[in-house]
C-alpha cells in the first residue's frame, strides 16, 4: 500500500520493526496491557516480516504451483514479561530470524517502548498443510527467508 | 458432554440461557468490561442455542448430504449498552429466536447480571456458502429451528 | 511519534482515516474476518480521531484540573456488515463526527477495502466518571471536538 | 452461583479442571484455534482455581484491610502447542500449583480434548500493587493457596 508506507513496518539490518499502538481492546481492568495481547502483537510482527520478504498468508492458503494449501502454526513460545505497557503507548515489535530449516522457523522477538524493553519471546513456527500436518519449508519460502541474515 | 451438563446453557420456554464468567480478557483499563466483549458473549449464546437444537458449526463446515460447506455470518446488529459488567461477574446471555426465513435468522439477545439487564441486541444472521454467498436455510436447519417457538 | 507519521491515521476534510491490517487474530474458522473484530477496528478509529484532536485516554484517566478521572464508554451501536474482509487485507476505518452535546458524542463510521464499503456503523459514546456515571463533555473536550466539522 | 454449579470448574486432587468451549472468536482463518486463544484459556483456568480457594480479583482490586489494591500479573510463560483444537470442541484446562513463595506463584497448566493433550504451559505469576510494583503474597493468599497441595 503506497498510501501507508509504514503499515507493514520496516526491515533494518535484518531486524523487522513494527509499530503497534495500545488500544482499549489490549488492556485489562488492572489498568495495563493484558499479557495475551503481547502474543497478538508478536504475531503481527512475524506476519509483517514475512510479508516484507514476499510471503503472504492469503497466497499460502490458496496453494502454490503444486496446489497444496499451507499455513504457519506456532509450536512453541517462551515469554518473559518484564515491564507493562499502558493505554495510548506506542510500542515497537522487533523480530529477528534465528534459523529456518526442515519444517521449522525459529525467531527471537522483543517489544519495546522507546528505550525500555518490555517483553521478549522465543518462538518456534512450523509450516503445516491444510490437514494440520507439518511439512518442509518450500523452496520459495527458503529463498524469501534467505533475504534476511539470521541473528547470531 | 455429560460431564459438564450446563456447558451449552439451557433452553427454558424457548429462551436459551448461557452463563458467562467475566475474565481478565473481557475487561479494559477503564475497569469495566470492554464493549466488544459483549459482542463475543452474544455469539456464544447464539452458537450454543443452535448447538442445543442440533446445528453444529463443525458439521456445517464439513458440508451436508449435497456436499456444500455452510456457515453463519452476522449481517446486522443493533446494540444498547445500558449498564457495565466488571471482573468476576457471572452474566447470563438470553437468546430468543424472532424469525427464520429465506437466508436469514433474526434474534433478540440480552445480557443480565442477576436482576439487572446490562446489554440488549437485535441480530440478523445469514447462511452463507464457503464462497461467502448467502443461501437459503436448509430443510434440516428449518426443522431444527422449528423446535423453538419464536418470541412474539 | 515522528518516526511513524501515519500511525494514528490522517484527518482529511473532517473525516478521520485509519489504515488497519487484517491479521490472524482478526479472522475465524470460516476463513473471513470475525464480525466482532470490526467492532475493535471502529474503536481504534475513534481513539485515533480523538488523539489527533488532542484528547488522550491516558490523560483523561489521570484526571484534569479538577481531579476527576474520566473515560469514554460506548452506549449504543448499529452495525451493518455488507461484505467480508480476509487475511492480509488492508482496510481503512473512516470516522465522522455527527454531534457532540451534553454527555454524548455521535459518530458515523465505515470500513472500506479500496473502493468497496464493507461495514458501516452509527455509534453513541458517553463520557463517564471513574464511578461509571455519565457526565457532561468538559470545556476542553468541546474545544477539541470543535476542530472537526460535523458531517451533515 | 448455585444455579450453575460447574461454572468455575472443579478441584480434583489438587488439580483444577475447567471446561472451555471453542467458539468462533477462538479460531482463525487456518480453520483451527488461534494460538493466542490458549493463553486466554489458561488465564481462565488460573482465575477459577484462585476463585475456588477464595481469592477474587474484584476483592483484591478493592484492597484489603490495609487498603492496598493488588492484582496478579503474568511474569513468564513457556508454551508447547502439540495438537490443534477446532470449532465446537470441548476442552479442559488443567491447572496445578507448583509453588507459592515471596511475590511469586508457579503453575503448570495443560489443555486436553478428551484423552489428547493439546497444549501445555509453565506460568509464573507475580502479585503487584496498583503502581505495578511486585509485592509479597499476603497472609490470606498464602492461607488460601495452602488448601492446594503443590504438584511435585
């Protein structure tokens, strides 16, 4: 969307950076952001990083040359909630590729508010068929992911 | 599920009644339930009313005798938020069928906390095919809905 | 946030326009956007319109000169779901002020995908105190809202 | 709520068991339950376990004898997503206390569909003041948690 140039965030030195605003829907009665909301923010970061390197969910869903419909599914996640965000905050979701091999992608993700790190996560994502079975990354996925240098 | 007899609520005199607990996820930073959460609660009430009369989403999705995959889609909704709910509250979602003809089901729904009515809604639901096109209620749906007397 | 100039959308001729990406979290098993997600998108549009004219939730919550803590609460909403959105779509939420008087703000909102209108809504919002009681718009709110010409 | 005896689940041999129905809101376009939904289900399990032993969020929020307003905040979480759930499924959230000391509670949680384990989690929860500072478990919390035998 040329009209909204930053909508999918930016890739800077192989780190994907996505701004996320905190709205009513993200908070809970304790006055801060609900812990489950960060899980949604991390997914937005992963989706937009994939989008920027040419991997689109809708396209995977429709199937490729061989007609298989594919999707990504989260297999594992470790979350560390260090500091809370609150309503109106502007956060940035930072996403780094750690590795991509076989049927799995490993990522490291962080959520920052200016110079403070609020939440960090390690995430394992698998490629699955429409029947839910894990399957190897396609050649095209590997090529796309090859555009990003994995974090060491 | 015989082990959890009330999980899908109860049908009392053609009104479906579903208990819903307010959790963290349903509230926002103003200390009360987020208005969008009631929209989710109403959907739970409709799904469980349909379930009790024998209409299951999973089954529709898989397709019937003629192989068509069907789903319900909300077409219109009028919401009146009179009083707020808060964390830990036990609410009841009350769902009444108003009419079912052609491709459309009309319902009236209310959310109560003991003797207080908190939210009310009128909802129009359409039956759609997997391509998103509206289609007539199936014979089986009409038979199932016939078990409930529409509210006057 | 000067780094993300469009994050709160844009005001064009008294209509606020906010881009919204459809993510996993917004869709459901029928393959399209869950109807409750549009309710969240509309709230984002309202919050960002208010933000652009100088009304911030966090600031209201902390209270003004007279120390009262205030918040906005949705009182009524009429929704018309005409066409569905799907994963990866870029939507725009269009928000117009209809009126602001007493304790109430009336708005008209629409969600578009390029040249297609998908969903429209009329929304009534009230100003409430921290005890949940409706209260008149403050002088400062009325001044801020005065920057926008109500749609006729 | 005597009218809905199972609404907060059951305590069986120090394991809390909560039934959870999968609704539209919990699924995504890939046809299965969105991974973030399990995070919400786990929170429901923890809240209802605490409720059954006499710890209520609303009461904590209002403050105790010494007037301090307290809440629980998730500090860390490790999630393993083994198998997916789908629409209409009845799941059970199983919650076990591992330890409760200082300002922290450690729990192990699992989500099952009949005889299949779908998701498991280890969760660290802290007690925080209304200013977001961690604080020791109160005497009353420790007494309540003492009713449950920690899993070894």
